[in-house]
C-alpha cells in the first residue's frame, strides 16, 4: 500500500532518461531494476553471458527477496546485453557497478573498473554523457576513471562527458527497500551538469513520487531521502567512512560482549540498554560471529591501506578488524571447551551465507569455521536455506556434507553451530532437532535462542549460561 499522500504519479510519468548499467551483480542488477521501475529506459551490460541470458528470461542469478517480481514488472523498460556498442551510445547516464574485490595488500582490485571504463570510453557518442561510479573505489578513482576515458575515447572531443561518484548503500537481503527508500543519496562531482542530470534521474526517489510496489511498501514513518551533494573525493570517502563506522559498531559490541562473559553480564541486555540512547542507536550493535560479506572486510582494509599510502595510521579501524578476526576463532574455542579434541566429532553448521536473506558467501564467517573444523579433524554437515548451491561452486575446496534440513544436519551430531541468523533457525522446533543429536550442544554464534532448550548445553556470545549437564545421547567426552 502506498502511504505517502504526496505520491500520486505512476512510475511511467517520470521524465524518462536512457540509462546503461555496467556490471549486473548485486548492486548493478538492483540499480537497473529500480531505475526501470521508476520509469527510465535501462540496459544492463555484463561480460557474463550466462547472467545476461538469465536476466533476459526474467530470472535472477542471485537470491534477493522481491527483486524478481520487480524485474518482471519492469521488463518493458529493461534490456540485458554483453554488447557495449548497443548500450552506451544511446545512454544519458552510464553507471559503473563492477566488482572491486580486495587484493592481498588490502587495496581493492580496480582492474574491472578500468576495463569497464575503457569499454565505455570506446562507445561514447560525443555528446554530454554522465559516467557514474557506483562501485566502491578509493578516493581519487573518479579522476583516474576520467583519465582512462580521455585516453580511450575514439574520435571524441574531450570534456563532453562528466564523472560523478554516487556510492551505493544498499544491503543485500533488503536491497529493494534500501534502493526505493534510501536514507540519503550522495552525489559527488565537480560538474554541476553531471549533478543536475542525476537529480533528474533520481527525482522520483528524491520526491517519492512513484507508486510503491506491493512487494516493497513505503514504510509509514519514511519521509524523503536527504540529497548530499559533495566533491568527487568526499563522495568516495563517504562510502568508506560509512562502512568503516558500521564495522566499528559491530566490533565494539563484540569487544564488550567478551567482557560481559568475564563479569557475567548479558550483552543482549547491555546493547538494548545503550541503544536507546539516540546518539548510539540499536542498529549494527549486535554481538556475534562478527561481520562478513563483500564490503566491510574489503572496505576497512582499503581505508587502512589508503592511510598507509599517506603515512597515516588508523589504529581504531585496525582494532576493529582485529576484534572481528578474534570472533571467528572464538566459536571454535567455545566448541573445544566442551568437546576438547574435535578429531572424528560430527559438527552441524547451520547457515553458510554471511547474513540471512542472501546467498552471498563472500567473506562469510561460516567459511573459516568449516575450514578450521575440518583442519581439526571434525566431520562437518551443513545446511543453509538458499546458499548451498552457490557454495558447491565457490567453496569446492572445503570438505563438508550437505543436509536437506537443519534437523537432518543435526542428526547424530556432537554439536551444532548456528552461523547465520536465518529466521528458519530462530523458529524451528529445537527440541525435536536436538533429540536426534548425539549430544545436545549448541554454539549459537548469533544469539538467536532466547531460551535454553531443556538438558542442553549452550554457548552464546557475550552471555553466560549456568552449566547444564548434557545428559541426552552418548555424549561422554572422548
Ligand atoms: P558483483 O561481483 O556481484 O558484480 C559485479 C558484476 O560485474 C559481475 O556480474 C561481473 O560479471 C561484472 N563485470 C565485471 N567486469 C565487467 C566488465 N568489464 N563489463 C561488464 N560487466 C563486468 O559485485 P557487487 O556486489 O554488485 O559489487 C559491485 C560494487 O558495489 C563493488 O565495488 C562493491 O564494493 C560495491 N557495493 C556492493 C554492495 C553489496 O551489498 N554487494 C553494497 C554497496 C556497494
């Protein structure tokens, strides 16, 4: 339902622009679908033919709630291709949304951005076109992209394109809500024309004049997004600083959680208590297995590495990274506390994705957990509601068995570790699932269980439970 009285236009009534989106991964796909839904004519370009074929058939190559519905609803304004020459010349706005994965140095690999910029440059039309960097790139990359375009544009009068930085803040799992109802839109450029064109592009979002889709209703309390206009370099820095701050918040909660365990306080009560302070807030203040995903690790490393380039140390961020690494070891330590040697023990791991509602496995804590468990000789059985097919390809180097349900994974296991806080695990019949285990031992690394099932030993993060005998099953320590 559309709750905003200011909203009476339909998507089709906007001042439509022609848009090309380069890179149709988590960000590019969401951006393309959202802009088409708002009424623009959009072409998504990717070098991955398989992805392009799937999208052209109206299928999503990733799991993202609601996005497939919007893709189908907006299909008349959407096209997908691998061919730059059919997409770039006609575009008023060109988004670069390719990946920027981390290099061993901590700096992001900018080869994909460079390749995309070269391909864009070769297909520019000589009129004013706005190239928008949506990939997360180090400060200064916008200028570098301009140089690449200048060096590679064919038969092109310099100065007729402009580069704008428009960092993306969507979260996987809630991409639709985040894209349609953002807190802010950041536009960084030294070109007023570039900013003006993007204001035109985003007008339906900035004024919230589109009809909210039924799968992503406008939140009742939502007003209008803030438009933040900055220099190119400030926009690039805003993205890194935002992610670094969120990462800090999580690490802070984890550091306090460790002390809670020492003094017998409960981190859930503590974060609840401090989060009501509006200067602090509850979000991203969760203790657990630590952050993962494609952004926080990569972006904190990139910021630290940029600091080093200038001889500038960032001790707060370094500490946040260290705390995050410690959390991953902590889970195995908690398991060892009860099982001692893990050689030959069967351990069920629930959740592979780095967070719920996504199938993204990048930098997922479950990866390190499974790796360490097998290194220590444990037999690992895993379950995840959506990420297992991706893991077959991406985690082929890990040794584990798949189970078709959480209960099946726990059958005969010496312990179960909750790695991802899927609602499925929160709401499952724990008593029933535990009854099939060799030993009723839960390592709940996401604190999803509010109460301790009977006759069960549980370890959580930042809260101490009175020791309970694990009497069920043949659970003697061996
Ligand atoms: P992704 O790996 O899911 O997608 C990147 C896509 O780019 C792939 O489909 C790949 O095939 C394509 N590609 C690579 N080179 C190409 C080229 N030369 N031409 C056309 N396509 C090409 O990446 P992602 O998660 O969407 O992230 C993209 C950027 O957005 C990164 O910089 C990331 O840090 C940033 N970001 C990601 C998120 C997130 O939640 N995933 C959120 C905010 C910002």
